[in-house]
């Protein structure tokens, strides 16, 4: 699967950028170093001025790619979910047993992410840490309805709907497939956050993963 993924270009809504960062070395450097800087100092403290200093470029050069740090964060989120979507599609394609296919799908969207060496300028492991900490901030804004109309969250919703399809393959009579799927995808981020920061309010730890929890949940829910 690694070789296949290396030949795939992750498509991101072109309304999220002024100039596609994938089309130039500077653009790729902006993406690479923004991930590292957000991980280092947090999104609240992240600015284009600080990013410019990190990449030895003028702040104005970054604005030629992104009009705001919010749009940059939406771009990173959309790229991440697009990458998850490809992994999800390839990992479940050749599994015939519906329940095993669902378990594999849940593993893809809930497991700890390792860096994919086929994407040289994006460290998926670090990006995953950012998504765990920052993704809900892209949704919980007053602009969410307008941004949703512009399909800024389309890839995220496609990932959830793939899980919905897997759930319905297991139990077409289950009435809450969408709620269960969205709870799994977003809940996994929350469980990873709790595991790392608020350990006393989750059972997930070094031996029990969010994946273990959600597979146990669907085994009991979809009987």
C-alpha cells in the first residue's frame, strides 16, 4: 500500500489557498515547517511572522499562499483527512468479511499514526498530534455553516460516511450509523487527547488504545 500511496496526490479544496503550496519548493517548505512550528508552540501562538522567521522568508511570501492561519489550518486538516481517506479505501478494499472490514476501517481512523516516508515534506505523525489538539477548533467557529457550504469539511465528512457504509454492511438495521461513525472518528481524537493529558478520565493508556475501545464498542453495539 505504501508504494500505491506514494503515487497519489492528495486533493485539497482550492478555496483554502491563494496559491497551491504543492506547486513550489517554498510552498512545500511552508507546509512542512508550519506543521513543526504548530506542534512546537501551539496554534494560538503560531503566526505567519514566526513561520517566516523559521523558513528565512518574508511574512508576505506566506500570504501569497494562504490568506490567514485559519485557512492554513483548514488546509492541513483537509490534507490529513484526505490521506486518511486513501488509507481507509485501500486497507478495506480486499476484505470480504463485513465485520473484519469494519474493524480494519476503525483501526485506520483511531490508531496512532506513524510517519509516511512517501510524503517527504509532511510528517503525518506530527500532523496527527496537531489534528488531535486543534481540529475541533476549525469546526467550532461562527463561520462553520458558511465554510461548510464551501465544502471545507467535505473530505472529513467523506471519511465519516465511509465508516457509515462499513457499519451498514455489518448491520443494515442499526438506526444510528451516522451518529456512531462520527462519534468514532471524532471521539478517537478526544480519547488520544485524554490519554496524553487527562489520564484519570479515560481507560486508554499505554496498553489499551482508543482502537481497542472502539472495536469493543462496535462488537457490543452491532450484535
